[in-house]
């Protein structure tokens, strides 16, 4: 568990931002680990031939399945709508001592299997930094830039929704619906799945960055050299590449295909009527399955006005992750 402690100044300086650089690096991670991210299978399949022509070897080495990816490759955006050219220029100008320190951390945390390759990178930090920036730029031009208008609409819609939450109920309402692993309590943001040291924000506030390729994870940046940042899955990202996310076969075997489909579909949170319309099911059928998921502790429900939204619990997410294998 990691706790971010807010001062009064921090609560007034929370803001949102979008980052094509973050989207690009997250998309590269999806390519490298798509077996565990079935949501993106249609996107991966569609980009397979283009991706095969790219050299992403250096980026792959510092994106282990678990562990630390160097923050200098994704510095938090300074503008609310950052431009890729500005962001990649920041990567290329990263101080070499920071490049070296973050590469060492990526090598050493959780015994990164690419350790020998990172050792070779450390022999020439300046050249490594430039080659990594080149690989990111090629990934942006090939994989993300053609789809950026569609991606940015999803990000803008998410920010508009979050802004309404912030206006209606402050940080408590915003964080209550941001991600199932975070809660807001007494001026503190508690991230249950993180194992980093607790941190006190020092008046900079928190930058919130929605990500189309972030699902289902939460990423936190709290290193002293960077603006404190939280990257979270954007609402609607689960349906950007596929209107009907298919449940993993093991999950369908365990729960039944309809119930498994609804559990997978609860990202972002959804109402009974919305799910019924999306999947062409009777309201009573959806209500019955959601009640069963709720009763099993796999989904939770919360009333907002006249609507009840269902969302996956941490247990539900763990079941989905386990089915993915």
C-alpha cells in the first residue's frame, strides 16, 4: 500500500493532462505483453505487420512484466494537451546522470531478465538515450499518430467526465470512481496495490493522466525529479478497439459465458440498461447476472442519482487476471 498525503495547497492544484508520449510507451508495453491484455487483441492484430517492422528492443528491455520502467522515457506532461514533439525533446535532453540511475534501477528491481542488455546500454548512456528516443518516435509515427484523433477524443471525454465529478463532489467523488485500487480518505490518496514508500506532496498537486492503453493498471510517479502523477485507464478505453470484449475462455468456463462477458465489460463502470443495450440481452437477464457477481464479491454497485453503476472489485479484477494467465 502506498499513501500520498495532500496539503491544502495540493488539493487546490490537482489538474489533468494528456500525453501522446505516455500513450506510445503504453502501447509498446501492450505489444510486448499482449497475452495478458486481451482487451487490446484487435488493436495488436491490426498493427501486427507494422509493428514487426519496428525495432523496439531497447524499450522492451526496460519494460519488464513487473518492476521499474525508467521515468525519463515518460516525463509527466507539462501542458494539459502535450505535443509529442515537445515531449520527445524532453526525453532527448534528459540529464545523463538521471538516465544512468534509472537504467540501473530498471536492471536491478525484481531481477529484470534483460539485465545483461541494460549493462550494455550503461556503457553509453547518451547513445542509449538517443536510440530509445528514436524507437519511441518510430512507434509514435507508425502505431499511434494515425489513430491519435480517435484516441484523443476518448481522453478528452474522460477528462470532461472527471471534471464534472470534481466540481460536483471534490476529490472524494473524483477518486471514488477513478480506479478500484485507490481510495480518498482524510486528505490522503491510498493506492492499495502499490508497494512504494509513502510520499507527501509538497504543494505541486497531483497530475492526473488518462490512458487508452493503461487498462487495467494504475501507474504512479512520485520521484522527486518529477511532477507527482497518476496515470489511470480512461473511461471507454475498454471499448475503443472492440465493441464487445470477449471474456477469456477459462473465465467463461468458470462463470458461464454471459456472466464472464459482463464481468469483463465492467470497465468503465456500467448500468444494467447500458449493458443490456450493448449486448442485446434482456434487462432481467443482465440484472440477474450482475446480482450474482455482486453476491460473489466480484462486482460492487453504487447509486448515482437514479442510476446504479456496477464495477469490478479487486477480487473481480484478480479473477479476470488469473483467467488471462
